[in-house]
């Protein structure tokens, strides 16, 4: 009987953590749809705290953070977030989406092409 009680308690704790993570992720998407990036940032930090043992959610969190940075017109920060996704999770769906967002930022002139950046040299004073 004691074993059964411990097993049920252990399963409920694991389920609660996952439920909490999903709840905060859903709240983050809802806040993003409303255009409230401050709330998105808060919810994503709660997701990160709840997902330490669940790395499969990390690229999704980073992608949503990058989209919010873009919405706030912090294009360089968004591009760096997308580069992080590509470097850390190269085989994920989010790496594909991050590459597309980088291309979009480059085509809109919000983020320079790498070849253009390499050609610019600092001037000496």
C-alpha cells in the first residue's frame, strides 16, 4: 500500500511539472498573439525553470524569444538568438525556421549579410 501511494505521488509531481511548463508555454504564445512581449519574456523564463530536465522544449522557447525580440525591433538580438538556435540545435525544425527568419531580416535590411560584414574594416584613428 505504501509503495502504491509513493508511486502515485511521484507520478503526480512529474505530471504537475510538465503541466506547469505547458501552461506557461501556452500563456507565452497567447501573450505573443496579443503583442505583449514583456509577458512573453516572463512566461518563457517560467518555462525554462520548469524544463531543466526537458531539453526538447529549449529550441521552441528560444524561437519564441527571437520572434518577440524582432517584434520589439531588437533585430541584432533576434538574429543572435536565431544563430544560437542554428548552432545549438542544427537538426531541429526550429533551426530551419531560424534560418528563414535570418534570411528575412537580411532581405529587409535589418541584419547585414556576412559577406558585407566581413568587408567592413574598422578605421584607425
